[in-house]
């Protein structure tokens, strides 16, 4: 079986490729910026790759940076997704998968958001992921591309290195003997649903042969507040957790919560 992915050099895509090669008799082909500039969209090769599944992991994911540089995120995540969808039409896979984020729907202080919840993104990154979802669905309706949308959040691992992500920030602070800064809102600690990258990859592989084109799916992990998650990282490292609370900025969502009804 052949799987084609974008974003194979990123944490989530790299982990998925490793798991797929280990779990099943699978050839994973990767498309990244070294081979193709998603913003330009001109495919530089004579032919297009073939694959049974085409998974679009590739994205610019630094939400805070998107507030200062929204145009870069529109180019990467909207124009880039358009060009990937155009390529997908040529590849003609059995299934195209757009990997999206809970941030496309926005925060949720109570309850859980279903797959059909309205989008209320709170930053340009989140808005561009939502735009990618809409483009993907439009290609299903207009061109018959067999596409699905998969939303997740807080995919993590101890080998994650992006310093803007929570687990690497916690890990780096603990290794330096520093206190971990925990965001709070009016004294309350925010929370997320956390899923290890290996678990997400396994569940995505299980979904692929069962997925129905045109549908949206949520793959999420356990809901934990930020102190609980920091305690898990500290436990993995064998280092006692020291932390201090700071008031979260206005652009920061207190809680994201998805309901995986499918």
C-alpha cells in the first residue's frame, strides 16, 4: 500500500510515517518544501506520484506568530492547501485527508464541540485551518475528490522539539531547573485534549479504510489541565515539577474540547 503525505519533516507527519512503516506493509512517500514550494504550486516533475491515501499534514502551525504575520499563514495554509488539492486531483487517490485543528472551531469553556459545530477561530492560524477545511470540502463537492477532514489538538511526544509548543517548553524549563509558567484565567487553569503522536498515528491509520468521503472526524486524547500535563512531562523526565501561574493573554483560548462522535 502506498501513502503520500505532505509535512513529512514536521513532528506529526514524521511520526505518522514511522508508525505506518512499522505497523503495515506500506510505502510512505513524502512531499515537503525541499521538493515542492506549496505557495507556488508548479509541480517540478514530469509525472505525479501515485498513492492509495494522500494525507495533507503540511502547515504553518505557530498560532501566536500568526497574529504578527497573518499573510504568511494565508500563503502557507490556504494557498498551499489549494495547490495540494490541485495535485490531489492529478494523483486521484482513494482517499484524501486534510489534517485540521480544534482551533478552527475556536474555544469551548463548557461541553464539547461536535464535528458539525460552527467555526469561530480566534487567531489567523486557526482561520487559515478553517479555510483549508472549506476548500477541501468544496473539492469533494465540485470535483468528486474523495476527501475527509480530521481535526485533532495537542499532538505531543517527548521527542517533540518545536520550542513554541507546550511540551517542549515544559521540558526545556524543567531541564534548566526553572519554573514552568502555567496560564490561568481568573485563577482557573486552562485545559486541552492531549494525544501522543504515536497514538494519533495509529488511530488515523485505523480510520483510513473506514472513512466516508465528505465527512469530518475528530481524533483526540484525554482532557487534562496544563498543570496535569506538566506533571506528566516532569514524571517522564524524573524531575519534580516547579511552576508559577501567569494570567493568559487575551488572544489565548482557555479551553479547546472536541467530541469524537464518529
